[in-house]
C-alpha cells in the first residue's frame, strides 16, 4: 500500500481492521460500535465485514463492558472496548483500576489481560461535560496500565495495532476534535515504538511538549512564533505511561526551556509530573522554570464557553514569552 492522505478516524478504523484480519481473537465491543459504526463512525463497516460475534453492540453499561472484556481476555481473546465519550468512563473506573490494572501483578505474572480501552477524549466539538473531558491523568497514575494517545493518522493506525498486540492492558486516548484532521499514512512505514516520544518540529529556543489534541495547537504556535524570530521545538509525547523522558530531556538540554501543554486542568495533571521529572534531570541546564498551559481547575463548561477554557495559540505563546523573559 502506498502513502496516502487520510483522517485520524479512518486511520483508527483501518488499524482495527488490520488487527482483526491478523488475529481472529481480536474483538471490538462497545455502545453502538456495530450497526451504527460508533457515534464518530470510527468502527464503521467492521460489523458488516467481521460479523456480530466479533463486533459486539453492548448495553449502556461501561462497567459491564470492561468486566466482560476482562473475562474474555482471561479466556484468550483480545478485546478492544470503546468508551463512547470520555466522561462515560467513570462507571468503569472500578473495573479498570481494581481489576484490569492489577490482575497481572496479583497473579505474579501468570495471568495477562490484553485489553485495549479506546477513549475519545477532549473538548472542542461544542458538547458539554461528560462529552468533553480529559481524564487521562487518572489512568496514567494507575500502575499496571499503559496509556497512549495519538495526534495524527499515522500514529492512530500503528498505535491501535501495537496496543492490541500488547499483553498488558492499554488505554488509548483518541482526540475526538481531531478525528477529521487529515495527514499522511504509509501503512508500509516502520512505526515508532508504542511508548516513544517524537520531535514533531525541531527548534532552538524553547521546547514545547504536548500530546493528543494539543499537538496541532502547539505546531500552529511554533509557526506563529517563527514569524517573530523565535524557534520552538515541539515534542509530541505520544505515551503518557510510561513517559519517554529521555527524548524530552534531550530536547530540553538543547533549548534550556520547557513549556508543557495539555487540555486537562493543570492542577495535578500530566504537566506537573513532567515538570518535576524534567527539573530533577535538567536542573543545571534550565534557564527558566518549567511552565504549564492547560485547562482550568473547573468542571468542563457549557459549550458556548469552551473556547475560553481550552488552551489556544495565544496562551501557548504567552507561556513561551514568559519562559524567554527569564
């Protein structure tokens, strides 16, 4: 297959399809994933091609979806669960944290749970709370879970398959407002390791680290900064647990400044952990404090206010200016 332009949503669909073709033990399950093809049409056509035994429309019961997946995984299957919206994941939180994350450790490594939990997350689609949240820090904090997020179609395609092949449970956070963003996908390319960060844009003055929906925002900020004579290096973290700190630290040692951007609230968010780790490892390289840009410590607002809540280009550039002012 030759390189082509596609969307993130279509790339996830193709990744699921490829995994199901390669392994008959891969199942897709969730609310409306079959006949409807998912509310974002990410699973469109899979039930028609693979049948109702492998693409399963479940009841509206997230705890039941994850609990069933755990049982299937113990019997040798590789379930891929879709949580329809980020804010719907909380009824499944007990199953994910108390069972899914701990079974391998509890059994001394004798049992594995190769379960993938797909979570469309983040705002920017004109929805409300429970449809626009960014709960990734809860799960990155939970030992026993791998947590990753894509920002472009190539990563969406390959990370989906890599997560399904993992013998550990993997949470895959998909930036829903970027589902229709287009980019190049070469299915024959050599993918990055699942838990590797990448330098999305080289620069010299400030490192700006982001993941998921904020990568595009940060790249746009880098373009705007370039017009003003400032060079931003953009690091797409890709993996939230484990973190690829080596790639990030190498960048910070070059630029000597770091701004971390994510959509979730900054209070106890991923940016706080990243700031602490980078400060520990780069203390004598840093010429400014590590700064964070994120959502506010509030419930997600009504849709008419979400653009005031979400980090944007101006807030990123303001943090860059403050970092350079030291």
